[in-house]
C-alpha cells in the first residue's frame, strides 16, 4: 500500500474516531498530495519518497507556525498546530541521531571524492538524496560544512 493510500485509509479512521486535529492535518496533506499529482500530469502517481518530502515540508511549516504562536502567547493555536504536526510526524521515518548523521556524511564525502569546501554542492546533492526524510536539510548542511572544513 502506498503512502497516499495509507493516508486515505487513515482519514477514514480519523473520521470514525472523531479526531478533529488529526483529520484536519490528514485532509490538508491529502490536498497537497493531490495538487502535486495534478502538477506532475494526468495519470502520474506520487512515489513514497515524494510523499515524504511533502510531509516533511508540512511538518516544518507547522513547527514554524507553532513557534510564532507560542511567541505571541497564543497557546490555543500553538496546541492545535502541534497536534497537527504530531499527526503528520508518524509517517516520517525515525530521524537520525547526530552521530549517525555524521557517519553517513563521512561515507558520502568519501564516495564523492570531496577534498575541500569547494565540493560542498556535490556532497550536499548526494546527501540530500540519500538522507531525505531522515535528517533536516539545515542539519545536513551544517555537518557537511563542518566536515569539509576539517579536510
């Protein structure tokens, strides 16, 4: 079962369980996924990796919004936003620990033959592809830059 199909099933389950925040988050996710499918062209399907990227994007947006709500002392909106983020995070793979991330990036640097900070683009391209969904892009970039500066 694809991730898209799983989300459709989970929408039904959320309706039956009357889980308002989860239902709203899943419906929004499905809408974004349908828009992405339409943008790709008729008859095309979203791969699970493309779906994961969309989920990551929505989770990041939700966390950013929640942070703003918290700064504005809007605890009601903060709680609602975080409930939706949590509903989406269950579809994401377990994030890598900082040590796992460093080890993975070291392997990528070795495989790409990077020798200096000038090769950051090449390493980032490969790291972003391999580590999609497992680590935040900002964390990947910070670790790549740090490791390349040590070479």
